């Protein structure tokens, strides 16, 4: 589904990703772990198309398409969706309005008509309930005055409504208490199916207790230095990143 | 006020000098007393009205155009303007929509302007086959039942001279400013509204006006009076882009609210802004002022300014009555080469008067705009309060926004709050929307509409929807 090959990325002439390889197949959940500043957010941002990153080498293919040739919105419509670490506030724009515009944009790209209003309302009510969000959140401005946890739940709500093929979730667990973490994890788990994949970016292991990954990768200094299954996350938790570095240096 | 001598002089000149050709429908370009006499005669005005105009003209001759605004334009040749011309004859106008610029039609389509109105707006010589006549008649009957007078200012001068004479120029005096003086001398069109004591006007004064808007003049004069406990909501303008051969527009709007009266005045202004270089656009120099004359009266201005090459406009409130309220909600959008210098004045005279200013400026392209607001608290305005919020949003990096807030506080018990922000349309907001699949233009309009929310929600419902569509059309092509 997603194939990242020898990806080199610089920001303001500073090399951040230095030859990263990653393959994700349908049905899989991948976790990318690594210390602060390793380039985890850069990876998901580059895949989503954020400005300010220069790809100096390498390719990103999504279902065979060259992602780097696509506009930001085309990537999203193709089913690549980024859940933000720091979702931005958009004053005056209702949450539900953004959701509807996004859903209809994606439907249009698939050649489907606009979703009928009652059907849409039913869908968002249902999904908000799953995320334990009061329906009043739908009427508020996007992320405005939301607590950290509410913002994260709102990101997952968007995922549940938009049903991406590949959901990339950047530090979706940061700033969540245990209850909120459970809600968010349940939401993410409900996205799991054979046709979909999930890329989790996190530097804590605890999220992975709730969302069990198929593959765990350790990203250090712009490269994936070690890959394994879910046990790798536990080992990292116990022994720290230095252990991986020592291992890879050897 | 002019002295008696001057009046005599005026009258003498009138007797001697004027050669008016009543048969003709147009005067040649140029402005002198005979032009004014011609207009006045054409309109079948009483003598006092002519004198009033001439008085304004003489004051105007002594004045100079204001130079303090943040605007640049070549000097206007006032002798090159024709001050009276009858509406175009049907045979000189497009005969059907097929003859109209397809771009204009496309815009109407995007704005959702009803089909039957498009022709009128585009200046097509339509027989009155479409609804407007019957709609107008129904409206007139309803208003008549309620005792509301709503007619053209010319008609009012003939039919209700005592009302007009009592109020005209009492809010915006003839010599208030250069453009107001010019307007007072030569105005030819505009509306008059009188809502009698205790009457809540049964409808928004809009549709009627809109259908007639295609014929609005270059020097409009509007006078609205709300008697005690009366209420009216008046909608001026139209979201459709309006073309006009007259480059200079200098309107005057006067509002009078007596005790407990409430006037809500909403404007959507979308005059032709000119081509990409700003050529051919309208210069819009407007004087709008409301007088909260009675205790607990309230005047609310809401405006959405998107058109014109140059906008010079400061709807203001004189808060005389105790506990009277003045409000100003504004969205000004400039794109291309447009320039706008707009804002408001809140003059607190009475005790416990309150005012609210919410001004949103959006600049795109190479446009330039300024917010200019004055909050003045007089010595008797005990306990007066003002809240001002003005926010600017820049799209791209070739445009400019400036804020000039002025405060004159003459009473220490007053509370004046001012908040101002300037932001660039945030890249991370755009990215956020686009990363959800929303294309860039839609994302921009979504963010901009959100930015304007506080103002749009003050607009009457139907206008608010149109205003959003208008904003989108105005900002089309401003990114990417
Ligand atoms: N927009 C940017 N401008 C400058 N430096 C950046 C930018 N984005 C990321 N970086 C730098 O790139 C490195 C990797 O950042 P990031 O991808 O956010 O790491 P992580 O998510 O793994 O903590 C850091 O050193 C960070 O400072
Ligand atoms: Mg990060």
C-alpha cells in the first residue's frame, strides 16, 4: 500500500531524513518510535505533503501512485490522512462544517454525489458518540478552546467519518489521560480492517498496549535503525533508545 | 448657515443666470448653479430645496477634497462629470441577456442571483414582465397599511416636504465634508423612509430596493427616520457586481432614531473594482451617519464592502440620547489593486451610551486597506462604554492592512476597550483543511468566512448567505 524508498528530506538545508525505507501493507498497523527530534513527525508530514520540506532523494508510492507528484488535497482524497499532533484552531468555522466539506470533497473525488444531510447527521452523531464527544462539539469552531484531549478525540472523529485507507497518527496519545487514551485507542482500533493500514507515530510505549502494532520501527537520526514486532516496543521501553543505537552501531 | 445676503445673492443669480432646457434629458458635463437649478426643476422641487442645494454648492466651492485618507488616486475633474442624465433609453441598452458580458452572468450564477433579477442588474431593457412590479405593489400596500413611508427621496420632497425639511441635513450638514457638500448640491436619487411612532416595519426593506438598485444614482441621498419606539431594518445594495459608467460615487445616508427607536442598516457593496490594474473601477466616497437622538435609541451599521476601486467610508453614530447604543460591524475585502479606507466614528454625547465596533479587514493580491476609527467620549457622557475589536487578515504578502484607532476621552467614568490583531492566513490552517481533502480555494474561503463570522451573523439571514458567496467570488484566484 505505502512504499517509502531511500527517502532523504531536508528542512532549511538541514538533513532530517537520511535514507528512510518503509513498506506498509493493507491490514497492517505500524508503529514508529524514536527519540525527540529523530524525524518522526517529518516523515508523516512529508507523506501528507506539508510545505517546507525538501525531498532531495527517494520515492514515496501509495497504491502505486507517486505521492510526491500529488497536491496535498489529492493525497487526502486518495485515502492518505494525517492526524495532527497539534491540531490547529480555525475560528468561526464549525467543526461539523469542516467535516462535511472534507467528506464531500472526498466523495466528489470518488465520483460520488454529496452526502444527503440526514445521512450525514446520523453518521457524525454515531461517530461522536463512539468518541464520547458531546454533539455540541460539532457546532463549535474547529478545535477552538478544545482541551488537548478533546483535540485528539476530534482528530480521530475525523478519521472515523472519512475512513482513510492509510491513517497516519502523529503522537495521538500525547497529553491524554488514561480514560481518554482508551477512547482514542478504541476509535483507532475500530478503523482496523483488512483493507486499511495505520501508521502510529509515538515515543511512548503505553499507547501500544491499547493499539497492538504488527510492526514496530525505531527511527533514530533520520533512519530506521531497527524493526521488529510488538515486543520490540516493550524492549525499548525497558532498555531505552541507546540500546538500539549501540546495537546498530555494532 | 448662509446669511440672508447670500440667500439673496443666490436668488438673484437664479433669476438672471439660468438657462434651463427642460426638454433635454441630460445636461452637458460641468457644474455651476444652472446645473443645480436644472436638476431641481427636473425633480419638480420646491424653492426651499433649490436654495438648500445652492447653499451646499457655495460651501463646496470653498472646500478642498480630504487628503488624510490612506488612498491614492488622480485628482477628479468635477467639471468633466455630467450631473444629470435620464436613465438610458431602452433601445440603447442590451436587448437580452445574450448581449451581456458572459463573465458577469457567470458571477450572477455563482452568487445564486435569481434569474429574473439578473436581467435587471445587467441593465437589460426588460419590459416589466418579471415579478418586480407585482412584488413592489404588494410591498407598497403592506407598508402603507403599517403607515410606513418608503419612497424615493425625490418623491418625498414633493409629497412629504415638511418631513424632509425637518430632517434633511440635520445629521450630515451640507458642509460636513467635501463629498457630502457635493452630494447636497447635486443629489438626484436615493430613498426616504419614515416609520411612525410605535410601528415595527413589517418587512425588511430590501427586495424592493434590490430590484431598483440597478438604477441607483451616482449621488444618492438616503434619509431614514424612525419615530419613537419604531423599528426598521434596511438593506442597501446587492451582492451582484454592479457596473456603472459613473466613476465617482458620493452618497450621503442620514439616519435619525428617536426615543427607543431601532434602525438596523445593512450594506453589501460590490461596485465594479476595475480591471486587474484597477482601471475603470468605481470611486466610492460615502458619508453615512446615524443620529441616536432619543433616549435608549439604537443604530446598528453592518457592512460588507467588497467592490469599488476606492472606498472611503465611515458609517458613524452620534449617541446623543441617554443609554443610546451605536454598533458597527464591518467586513472589508480588497483584492487586486483595490484600496479601502474605512471605519467608523462613535461620538458619545449622552450618559451611559454604549458602542460596539467589530471590524474585519481582509486584504489579498496587491490591495491596500486601512481601518480608521474614532471613539469620542464627550464631557457629559458619564458611564459611556465602547468596545472595539479590529482584526486584519492578509492573504499573500503583497497586500497591506493598517489600523488607525483614534480615541478622545473627555469623561473619566468612560470605559474604552480596544483589541486589534493582524494575521496572515495561517499556512497551518490551510494545510489542515487541505490535508482533509478540501481544495485550496475552498479552504481559503472557509477560513476567511470563519474570520468574518462575528459580522456575518449580524446580517439579515438572506443577506448573510449571499455575503458568504460574494466573499468566495471576490477572493477567487487570490491564492495559488
Ligand atoms: N519546520 C521546521 N523547521 C526547522 N526545523 C525543523 C522543522 N521541522 C522539523 N525540524 C527539525 O527536524 C528535526 C526532526 O523533527 P521532527 O520530525 O519533529 O522529530 P520528531 O517528531 O521525531 O520529534 C528536529 O531537529 C526539528 O527541530
Ligand atoms: Mg514529533
